[in-house]
C-alpha cells in the first residue's frame, strides 16, 4: 500500500475486497475489465498463499438456511502426508433451524467427508462421552470407537508447587532434537496399537510439528520411558499427550511431577491427555494433584479397521457399554467410500 502527500488518496492493487467500489462505479465501458482484473489479482494472491502452505486441506464446511449460516464443521490434517484428517465437533450457530440438531450434525460430517479427495485414508473424530448425538452420527457414517481419552488439568487446591528450583531443572527430561527425533518416533510408534499406528501414520516431520519448548521425554539409562508431545488435534485447547512404554516404569513418577510443575508455571490452562486404560499413569497424575476434566471417545473411519474388527472384537467393555445405547442405522463397519443418501 502506497500513500501520497494527500492523506485521502490511497493506492491499492484491485481486489475482490473492492467490490463495493465497483458497484458504485457507473462506468459500463470499464466495469467488466475492472471485475476481471479484481478476480485475477485475488486468485494470484491465493495461489501464492496456497503454495506457501502446501495445500494443507484445512477446510470449513458450512450449512446455509434462508441465506444464513446455521452451522459449520472444520477439518484439518493430522499428519504431513495429509492422509488422516481430523473432523472437529460440528458447531450449530443458529437458534432456529428446519431440521433436528442430530440431522444437522450428521449432514455436516457427511459433507465434510464427501469434500475430501481420494488420497485421504482416515478420518478422526473426538467426542465427549456424553455427546450421544455426535457419537451416534459418527457411528452411522461408519466411524468405529477406538479409544477412551482422559484430559487432566491442574487443581490449585491439591497441586503443591515446590519452592525448590532443583525440582524444576528436570535433569532427566530431554527436549526433542534432530539427534534424537528418530528415537522419539520409534518410541511413539511402539506405544500405539497397530490400528492407530496405521491410521495416524506419523513420520519424523510430524514429530517436528508437535515439538515445542514443552515437548520432550523422560530418559533413563539412555532410553525413553515417557514422551510428551503437543497434541495438534485440539485446535482450541493447549493439550499435551503423555505417552509411555508398554510396561509401567515407576521411575516416571518423580520426573512427571516436575514436568507438571514446570508446565503449569508456564500456562495454568495446559491439559494433559492420557488413555483411560492406562491405570498406572492416571493414578500417578491423581497422586501429584491433577484432576480429570474431560472424558472423551476417539472414533475413526478407515478400511483397515473394517478388516481388523471383523476378525476379532477390539472394543473394551467401557466403550461397549456406551455403544449399547446407540443403534447405528447402517452397517457399523467403515466404508472406503463417502456415505451418501
């Protein structure tokens, strides 16, 4: 933007944002050319932006009724390959709609799946356990419940901050670097179930994307016994996933308390994420003074699950008890193609 000596005179490249000026411009000879150049300039800027972000598949699907937006859903990739997309919980922003809340949620999710390209192999939805509409709609569209998740936060009444700065030095906590990133990747892969490993399909670039000043791991005898990564599947919360090895290692407890203290001194709104089946880790978080704030269900749609679940039942009893109250209206196994009505 350039300014002349006259403060009221502004020079800008013609863009779609100037549409109101073109409408007011009463010049039939020039108007069609103006519209053409406005579109071309805007598209050129968009091309530059898209090239910079490498087509991230960030999409927003909206529902329109009577020329008003009544709801929307946001989808974005969880891995650098962009084969696994996260579908955020649909939001309804209108008080009066012509269909039920459940129908609108169903159609928003359905259309967000339809609008993805053929390279997408997996879709992930995280729902609060109490949100029966979202779980039911997800199941109807072929999503399978894979994991129960707990989110933990600080309890200012029970969490005691230490005044001893030595406790905060975290001698055994190592940040993620180029020299150890492969070790972190292998540790995380080995800690996941085969299904989730194939769905999320993490590579070193994905670990880098989840790395920041608070990310890292607890090392003992040059081995990782617990990893902490920024969880990018939460777009509106500051969540860190705690990932430990297959076997419980009691040496996690003291460093974990130090990690929690350090994190909460930086941001008291941080949440830690664990699997509900990890009893030892969850008990450890309770012991150091954290409280469980949310209980969520991870649902996934992927053809790999269809083969695996047909061979054996992978759902634990707690998830089954939730699903008993929900009656899917179609085949509960995921389909490789978007569901249409």
